[in-house]
DNA sequence: CCGTCAATATTTGTTGAACAATAATATTTG
DNA sequence: CAAATATTATTGTTCAACAAATATTGACGG
C-alpha cells in the first residue's frame, strides 16, 4: 500500500495556487510577481514557473510575454463560452444517465447540503454545494476527460463570481431548481431533468451576465 | 501591426514535440530522456521540463515520478473515454448548428479533400482531412474552449492509430459517411446530420476497439 | 547456470545564480 | 509640463550543482 501518490512540487504548487485563486485570495487582473511568490512559498523560480504554466493552460492565469502572469479577468465573452461548454457537457450527461448511478446520490447530497446552508444564510457554502451538484451531473457520463475539463472550466467560472458582490443573487435562486432536477432524475425522468437543467443554465447565465455588465460599468 | 505573437520557448517546444508525437516519430511507451532531448533540441533542461508538463496535461505524455516521461500508450479505456467526449461535443455542435456557418464550408472542403486523397490511396491525407472535418464540426459550436479541448483529445486519439498497421481500415470507410453528414447539414437537416454522426462515431469506435484488441494480443 | 544482494552509475527533482532582453520607472532636458 | 533619455526591476533562458530515487553492474552463494 503506497503512502501517497507523491505529487511533484510544481503540481502541489499549482494546487495550492488554484485553491487560493478560487477562494478569491487574489483579485482578477492582479499581477503575480515571481520573486514575491518564490519567497512566500519557499520554492525556486523555475518550479514556480512550471506551476504558472499549468494554471495558464487552465485559464486561471494569463501570461503576457515579458510582463509576467496575471489573474485572469473574466469577460462577457468568457462567460458566454463557458456556458456553452456547460450546456454541451451537462445536458448530454444528464439526458443519457440512469438514476442508480453513484453520482446521482452525490447530486442529492449536494442539494440537501445546499438547502441547509441556505437556511443558515451561508452563501459561500451554498455556492460550493452548487459546484458539487453540477460536477456530479458531469460525473454521470463516466468520463474522466470530461470531468477534468469541466472542473477546469468551473474553476474559471468561479473567478467571475468575485467581480460581483451579491453572492445570494448568484446562488440562492438555484437551490430549488437543482432540487427539482435531482428529483426528476430519481423518478427516472432523465430527459425531463435535462430540459430543466437547460432552463437552469439559461437563467443562471443571464443573471451572471447582467450582474457582470452592471459591475463593469462601476469599474475603472 | 505586430510581427508575431512571440510564442515563448516552452510553448514552441511543446508544439514541435506535439507534432512529432502525432506524426508518429516516437512509439507509444517510449521513454523520452531529458538529456538526450535537451541536446537534440538545443534547449535547457528546465525549458524542456516545462514543455513536458504541458504535454502531460494534454494526455500525450505520462509522467512517472523519478522515472521520467513516456509517450502515452493508448488503452481500450482511453479510447472509450475519448469517444464519449466526441459524442458529447460533436453531437451537440452539429445538432444545434446552422448551415451557413463558416465552419460548414470547412467541413465540405475536408470531404472533397478526403475523396481526392482516397482516390490516390493516400491514407495519411485521408486521415488528416478526417481530423479537419470533425474539428470543423466542433467549430460550429463557436466555443474556443470546446475547440481547444477537442483538439487535445483528437491528438490523443491519433496516438492509438499508430498501434495499428492498417490505415485504410481506419479511414477509408468514413469518407462517405462524412460526405453524407455534410450533405445533410447543407440541406438544413442538422438533426438528421447529428444522428448520422452518432452512427459514424459508434461504428468508428467499434472498429478501432476491435483493431486495438487484435493488436494487443499480438503485442508483448 | 541462475537468483540475491550490495556497490556503482544514471537519471530525475529541485535549487540557486547568472545574464541578456524587455518593460517600468525615474531623471534630465527642451 | 512634455519628450527624450538613463536607470532600475522583471522576465526569459541557461547553466551548474546536489540530494534522492532508480537502473545497472558485479560479486557471491546456491
């Protein structure tokens, strides 16, 4: 029995940086100085650069030649693109799924968790549960490549939430929609569930785009 | 007007290595020695390692800790997974498309090219045209993220072709199916085109898996 | 003639320093 | 105050080093 997969340092670095990014520790557009991060994270510049390369391909960082890496600033276009990805992947995964799939239980668990968090007014937790819910939908497809790609895109989407200041608006209305989707799937009505999901995605995209457009006006 | 986007060296390195990989210059399972490639490509080890990291996340190389990087050996499972990705992305892109999209013209161009190449018996060219055809299908969705992800998966799929020795079997039967799909889309029958595409993908997957199973028996 | 184990040689993982090229900043000048 | 120039800082890349892990060699005993 192995003690651990023995992740390489650049990988671990990328993981911690990714966590920081989706936790909002950096603000979009911020430049990440190599020297500063090297000393703070106790790694060499070469190692840090490898981690940067990873996160750049994931879309979380942007690399400008001779200028350094910057936290990606989400745009209207990136949000539209990401929702196209979501519709493509999630719709198919759900409509072609069967209710006894292990991931279906995770969907239900996420819904329950989200309801409890909503009652407490813990919007951050509601958001996390929502993420888990949709990751579970993708997992219904039983494709590691799709799941990994989706995780990437979801992380990128999360960046756009930090441009907004009203987490309730972004998460609260969707708990019930998720509950309905999970319920339909449990009843074996996968196609209806997929249709409900598409409605969810459309509404969620519209809300996010509208909020983004408002915040863009108030920005620089 | 800028002369060029000024790609960074690790990026360029990754590109050339990727080209080599999908051209079959290395055999699956082969180890890529850092020192050997450093001197051959005239780059430092650090730079090469960054390129390795890139190609590893793309699935073309496998990184074994303390052992080095190896050309990915395709498996039955990876092929199944990749075809799930293809069905998910291509089906939706095609069924939701409209015939006047610029990418539709590229589909037709690829079909014409493939027909000419088939007549000449140039199966390599047939294969390239087939790749372009399906990349064009994905492009119908107008999503850079989906297109980039698909390109990655397509490159990985290409690796599995090198385990086989009969390119005609893998490409020849599909020229006509592609022509039919393109024709249906031109007639505005996107849904029928998508149905035909799904049939294509099913048959293509079956053929590839069968050939792979045969070659696995004759292997080590 | 094997197979086992220890000693040796490679190779990888990571660091640190170096240097040219580029961008940002400060300074001088008109 | 604006423009041009000099200075500084930062990035892109290479090189050399070393510990840790792996592969290889060779001695030894069965």
